[in-house]
């Protein structure tokens, strides 16, 4: 092989693909539009505070998880300390009442029964399912494209202990479960947690809660950027090369065969194969000009629900917090009165307090962050008038600061930093289509869906990452790159190897 395999994008999927390809004797080169690694798995600094843009937990942090071995191979486990969260999510009412989704099923059941004894049946069904799901694992190991009928049978046998709970909850959504609850406070908590994603599957809640309960989904101290940098260093240590500030404008094709890339500055690079770990829509419809699609691919980008874009409103405060405990999903603060933020009426705001990671703030200080799902077109339109855009960000920061002050009286005097990141921020730095945070939204239609890593009619080209792994998250990004390497090794008659540092 006289030319390297070219990888577009140094996010987690691109870095993972690079690591495993290097492990297997392939020469690779990554081209990244940003100045540093991570893609959406990123963080940024403001006045001595680090605002984390991605990570609240990592499935596979504990040895009981199948993903653990992959994170070991990528150098993550060796170089990070993990914190296991006490809560998955907390809902707080204005009168001080709260409902906590504790990560311990027994504690959660007792808590729920104290709040709503009249709902004992659905509560015990829910916590019982959580206990049964404790050992449930994501399918990792052999690439699905290479599985034989025997492999599929063997994999299926691993699910036998969970068939009952999977069958019972397969069609349930968070919204339909909430409708079964008689207690208005508990029902409101689940409905608020579902938010705009009414079709979010209960299995999409039960599975990660079970992983956190099993202590296989902790938070890596240092957060997203340190995590991404670790995998970048693993890749570089394996002999890989990354070109930063190198935005790919076109994938070069000859006789329906991908042969190289053209950068935004006009420079062309040629490769033995081309792998895109970049935004799916940009890859297919811009870099390849929409020439290699069929009805299935068009249907994905026309019909599948996108993970909504996010609005981050962050504050650096000169204080620490003893309570509440660390959590995956933060606190859903129910508001006294609805607020209109970014053109939408809000009845609750999602608050994250990074009291569990002292590395993100100076000693004795803390980062707090609100995350709001928002409308892309609202921000796309507003961004055309930069002054109006900046004014709206300031207005939103003021409004959200008022919510924070109401929850923690006196905290306004301790605020040293504030920052607002909109969907347009993500578009500028990651080029994600419509600023979608994790690609395809997990829904009843996409749960467990498989997508091809190739495009119809185009040879020598592959895709990895969130746009071919519905459901989003860091684990699919990592095993997407690993699976592709297995496929290429099989194609080239090589034995796939994976090694720990």
C-alpha cells in the first residue's frame, strides 16, 4: 500500500478507526477541520473555567461491560479516573419537592413508593426491569457485517435472560409509561423528562440506568476534551498523523472509485481508501455532491428524526456545592412560571452542576450549565443578523441567570463567567447537519437499526460514526471504527488484531 487510508474527521469515530487501522498495519492520515481533536466530544475554556460540551458518563468504564475492552485498547481506561454517579436524573418542583432517579434500584423503588404508594404496580414493574437489565450489554466484539449464522445464534443466546423484559418494554415509551402513573407529581416528572421527545423508548432509559447501576458507566474526570486528547495520543503513538485546520471540501472520485480529497485551500491528497467520520449529510450531499445515493439513503435524511440541537448556557461560580449528588442527567428545574427562551415557551430547565469534577474549575469554584433543546431554524435565521444574535444570547443568559438565582439565592454575586453556545456554534466547529447533537434520534423506529457503511455505486469508500450508528453516543462511535477495521482486514485477507497500550 503506497498511499495511506485517508480519514475525514478527528472525532471519536475517526480517531478510533485510525487507531485500529494502525494496529493492523495500515498507514492512515486524518484530516480535521478544527484545530484540535474530539469533534462534538469537546470542551472550551472561559476565564479559567472549562465548559464541557459532551460528556456526562461513559458506558464501558467498568470491567463488567463489553465496551471496557475497547476503551482499554484506545488508552482511555489506563489514563482516566472515573466517578460513579449516585443519580441518573433529578426532577425538582418549585415547592422543594423532588424525585430522584437513583442509580440503585432498591433505593429508587423505596423513594418512588414513598412518593406515590398508589402507583406501586408500575413502580415495581419499572424497578424490577431495572434489576433484570443490570447485566444487559451492547453488542460489541465482532463486526455485524462479518457475523455468521452461528455468531448470530451465539449472540442471541446472550439475550435469553433479558427476553422477558425486552418483550415487555419493547414498545413502551417514557410518555406511555408516565400515562400509567396516577400520582400527578411522579407523572409530571416523567413527562418533563421526556420533553420534546415523546417517542423516546423506555429501553433507551432502562439500559443506561442499568449500566450506571452496575458501575459500568462512570464519568471520566477531566471531561470530554481530555478524553478525546487521550485517544488522539493513542493514535499518534501508533504512528498515525493528523492534519488540523484542514477542512475537506470534496471527495475525489475516478470511475466510481474514491481516490482522494480536496481541501478548502485547493490542495489535493490521494489515498488507498477514503473513510468519512465527518457529518453524514455534508459527506454525502456536499463532498460527494449527492451522486451516490438511493431511495434508502435519501429516506434516512428525509424521514428519520434528528437528535435536536442544543443551547448551552454556562456559568462559572466562586463556590462549591455539597448537594445535590452527581448525576448523569442533572436536575430538571420546574419553573414557577413559563419562560420564553429562543422562541419557545419553557416550563422546566435542565441544570448540570459539575461538583464532581474539580478539574473543570479553579479550586473552590464550580461550573454550572443549563442545556436546552432548541430549534435550529430559529438560530440559523437569527445568525444572519450578528448584532441581533449577540443580543439574544445576552438576553438568554440574563433570563437563565435569574432561574439560577432563584434556585440558589445569592449566587448571582458569585458568578465570574458566563457563556452561551448555540446551534450555530456547533455548526461552525463540527459542521453537524442542522447542528444535530448526536445524529439520529433514538426512537422506536431507530432503536437497534443497522446502516451500511458504504454508499451505493461507490467503491473504495466507507463511513463511520454517528450517522451510520443510530442512537448516538460515544460507544457506537468507538466500535464503528473498530468494526470497519475488521471488515477491511477480512477484505484484505489479514487477521484482525487489537492491542492494549
